[in-house]
């Protein structure tokens, strides 16, 4: 299936040089699997990935932020988009202009940059079965021209990320059984994001992998200025064993005046033009008050709905055999099960 266009598409020249920065672990994975890795859009550290700013949405939709009905309408639009972005899986490249320590530190401090061209990446995507899209990420909102389109939002980022000069490859894989209403609470309140109490189907994966011919895609491999000697040796071995036309070479930024990684990070606020990436939210233990609130909320809905939520949460906990479920999922499951048991003791029919 050929690459599909999207509204407001912008691409570089076909022969534009593009780099994909990878830490050493991800480089090993690419070499061993010969697969492109696409990560689900909602799992990136930037929580606004694929979503418009609230100010933009209010303006385009003609909503008043101080009107309670308009606020509910805004949450409904944003919540639907936040769920829809789970259908997009992203593979991020950098439009090469010059090397910067910022990009190495952020994305490949101990690894490499895999170098290719825009037309070669396009050719690799052309053979995929899914809908595939490729183009430059655009920054800010001026280019959106008062439109409200999911594909435009998934190829747009905030201005503070403009230094990344991202070339974004993405595939669209839709869940045929998604309800589209996971942002609606058990009490029918509308939220701007899907709610933990309404888990996605367990078969929706965190990533997609697609087999490609690396020899057609990779033109060269550049090694990070901060890579350790044993990592450099391993990288060279991978490149030689894979039979690439040229061997890996060290970054042009490596030299006697190059700061160490620790020094660069310590003085980043002086040396860097790029803001630090926000930390990804971590799984945490829910408080007793939060769990009691969930119990009280579940108590207000029909038993059939509670049984459905229990099955969904159970699937989410068991989908990765051999690994522990997320703590939050386990706590939600326990709370739902406790309510069902309490209803049984009260002679309430739970089916």
C-alpha cells in the first residue's frame, strides 16, 4: 500500500538526509530484528502529542471557556482525539542540518545515529499493509488555518520542540471494537483524556514493528561522541556483520574540547537551546482515598457494567505473561472484585 497524503502535508526534498538517533539498546534491537519500531502516540513523554492546545481548540470550535456546556463540549472533543491518537504509531527521524550535542544527549547519548534519505524511508514504508504517512512535523499552530483534523494534530508539535526538526513516519492501526467513549466517566462526566476506569482493549499493543531491508535504508552509521570504547567496538561489529557499504564512524563533534556527558547535563541550562523532555508519568500506588472513591463510583452503576470493567481490567493485567501487571491496574481490579463480592453478600444479582 502506498503512502497516503494528509492535510497540510509538508515534506523535504526527496534526497534530504535524515538521521534516526538511537541509544545503544535500541541500536542492538534494530540490528538484530531488522525492523522499524513504531511507538503508540499516547505513550510519548509529551502528553500533548497529537492534541491541539486548549486555546486553539476553543478558538476553532467557537467555545466559551467559562460556559459549563461549552467546557463539556471541549472536553468531549479533546477526549475523543486523545483516544483516537492511540491508533497512530510513530517512528521519529531528524532532518539533518548539522550535529548538535542536544540531539545526541536527548536521543542517542551512548549509541548512534542511523543515517538515510527521505526517499529511502518513503520506499521502505510504501510496502506496508497499513495506511502509512510520512512528512515533516510542523511546529506551533499558525499552519493549521482554523482546521480541526486528527492527522494534522498528529503531525504538529509545540514550538518548544522545533529544534528537533522531526521527520515523522507513522502507521494507522485502528481498533475495530473501540467504543470511542473511554473519556466518559461512570457518572457520565466528560473528560479531556481517556480514563483509567475505562481501559482500552488488551489487544492494543504499545508498539508495532515492521520488517524492512536495512541495506536499502541505511547509508551510514555515526557513533555518539560519548559512546564508551566497548560500545564503539560493538557498534562496528554490528555494522560489519550486516554488510553495510561503509563502516561506522565517530561523530564530528568528538574532540578534546567536547564536554563529557555529565558536564553537558550539568550545564545544559547554559549550553543547550532545547528544553528538557518532560519525564514520562510512572505507575504509582493509589491511595486508600482514591480506591474508596473508585469503589463508591462503581457502586452507582449497573452490575453488568461493573462485570464488563472487571473483564477489561483482567485482560489488561494478563496480556503480558511473565511480567508483573501495572500496580494501578491490579488495584483497580481488586477494588472492582471487592465490590462484586460485597454485592453477592448482599444478595444482589451480579450475573
